[in-house]
């Protein structure tokens, strides 16, 4: 069993790296939000993530990754229940994509 803060080797970002792409990052994969966004001082970076890696005697491996934020905010919208809303709204432009990269050599995958 290994934890991200167990001190086994280098920085945790060398083993697990998470980047987010959405309108808060101007459509580019980043680990921090743009400076012009509100509450920027309160938003954590995806570089500060934690993970738990388990390798069982049977050979099965588990990797749990805690991503502190995807830089998305809840925007209450009463029109969301209306089916016509989705026909007019570009869903892809409002989506968030999370990219996960792991070090295959470190985790023996």
C-alpha cells in the first residue's frame, strides 16, 4: 500500500498528474484556474492531489485519486428541466474534461 504523502520517491505529480479543461481554463488543460476567475485564492490546484495505491497478493491493483476540484461552479438554472433548453444550449462548451496521467513504471501497470 502506498499513499501520496508516504515519501516514497519524488513529487507526487511525477506519479499522478491531473489537468482540467473547461471555460474557467479557457479551453486549455491546466492544473490551476485562470487568474480572472472569482474566488481564485480559495480554489486548490490539481497539483495538490492525494492518492492511495494498493497492490494485492492476488496481483490486483487499485488506484484511488482525490481530485480536489474541477474548477466548476454550481449555477442554478431553472430552465435546466426544460427539454428545449438543451436544444438551444451548446452542451460541449459548458462541459469539463478531466485528463489523468499516471506513471506506469512507478505503479507497475
